[in-house]
């Protein structure tokens, strides 16, 4: 029993000394919101957005990034897998908050996603259904 505990302690200490992947602590928050005020999202939109006729709906994607200073991150907006927009951000500090938005019109219904891309690799993805 003592031998097993010692093995677990040694294994734990080895794992704690391994370097974390670059993406592990990089995204503190990522969410869809109706607006961003004073660099903070005002709410969190759920997984479904209903089409509203008679106007344009605007959806924001907010990302709070950590320890990525000097890198570039892209918000890649897709609709049913087709790229609709790519918005690049140059990260200028250890904590950097960025957001992008998309105007949703009737007829743009389907699965919307935003991929957070760093150095050509998707490090996180979020999606919602825009339904009529």
C-alpha cells in the first residue's frame, strides 16, 4: 500500500513538472453575447438563436486570452461549415480581450460556429443554431 502511494506521489510530481501545451491556459473565456461593453460581454447566448424578422440581429463572439502576447489569433466564423468571415487579432499583452461580430439576416439560418485559430490550428470552437 505504501509503495503504491509513493508511486502515485512520484508520478504526480513528474506530471506537474511537464510543460503545459500552449493552448492549455490561453483561453480563459469564450462565449457568444448580444453586446460587449467596457471590454466585457453583457450576457451569454444559449445554443439556439431564433430568427427575428424586421431587423438585423448582431451576435458577438468574445474571447479572453491569456499568455499569448505577440501571437495572432483568428476568429473564423462559419455557417454550416462554409467560412463566412475571418477576423485576425494581434495579441498585445498577457491578458487580451477580443471580440468579433456577425450580422445575422433571415435566410442565414443553420449552424454557426466560431473557431479560435492560433498559428493555423483550431484551438477551440463554439457554435449555435440560428433557426427560423
